[in-house]
C-alpha cells in the first residue's frame, strides 16, 4: 500500500527524452484539483522547456546541472495578481498586498506542487525539488518576467529517470506525530529519534569531511548557517516588498 510514495526519491539525472505536452498538461490539470483557499487557486506555473531560458534560470539555482539537463523545469509561483485583476474588472477592491495573502498563496502553491510530483511519479517520471528558489527570487522574477503579486515558491525539475538513487533517510513516525497535543522531547527522546540518522555511513562521512564533532554541527555550521539564513531572510523581505506583498 502506498508503495510509490514510500519508495520515492529525488531524481537529478534524466534520459534524453521529451515529456509529451499532452501528458504534462494532464498532470498539471489533475494537480490543480488540489485543495485551495476559498476556491481562489492562488498559483501559477511557468513551464520551461527552452534551453536558453534554462540557461537564464540556472544561476538562480547555483547552476545545479539538472536545471539545464531536465527536459522540463517547472516554477510554481504564489499568484495574487490574476485574482486581483479579476476583482478589479468586477467592481471589487482587492486587498491582497500583505503578508497573510502571501502565506495563503504560498500554501496553495505548495499543495499543487506536491500533488503534481505525486502524480508525475505515478506515471514513471522522476522529480527533484529545488530549495534554491527562494534563495534568489529576484533572479527568477526577472528571468520569468513575473509581475507584482507573483512570487516564485518552488522549482521542480522533471523527466524520465536516468538513475535510481538511494533513498534519503526519514525520522521514525513518532518523531513527528503528536497525539491530541504537542508532546515535547526529552534528551533521551532526541537521542533515540536521531540515532539511526546519525549512524548512517553517509552521515558519519559528512561529519568527517567537514571536520565536525556531530552531524548537527554540519547543519548549523556548514549547510544552513545563521548568517546565511539571516542574509536570505533580509533579501526575501526586500523582494516581497518589491513584488507588492509587503509595504
């Protein structure tokens, strides 16, 4: 039961094989049945197949090779622009230039993106989420000519897999499921819940390669540092203002 989801993995290498436009449209249309706030569908998807456009997008994603090698790159955007235009053309005054509207549109967008990924994998395609989308949003906004009240939330590369990589580990169910109320973690809980992750050869390799004492230090000192997060937070707020979601 649920074997496709349980066996999923991020695919970064793809066959030189196009995805039929009809198949892609069918997948997108089906994914648009995902839950959406008030039936507003606060998202847009930019489909990139053109090699020149992939070249423009690549620097925003730190030139990860799958951006240029994937047959299709999908940029899922929070979009209150279209809905606001509809309101204005129907004698209604939109008031969606605020943080709450951005959060609502972001949730709509991610629901659609994940639904698309699940459906794509069901038909034999491989996908990879690019977490870099919100690191350099202004570069993507410029490349895709996104208007005010449109903001890139996530990018997904998609194609027929040319690899079957190992699955990345996941924490046990009890780590993230809380019955009736949130139950805080004791030091013993943390030791138990992270024991398997810390025991993996690749985890030990990360610790050794980065000359750290623990795997947690690899995350805090190397991969996702306070300094980097604060810098990207400031940039995110700046671009949100430029796109009209913050004043």
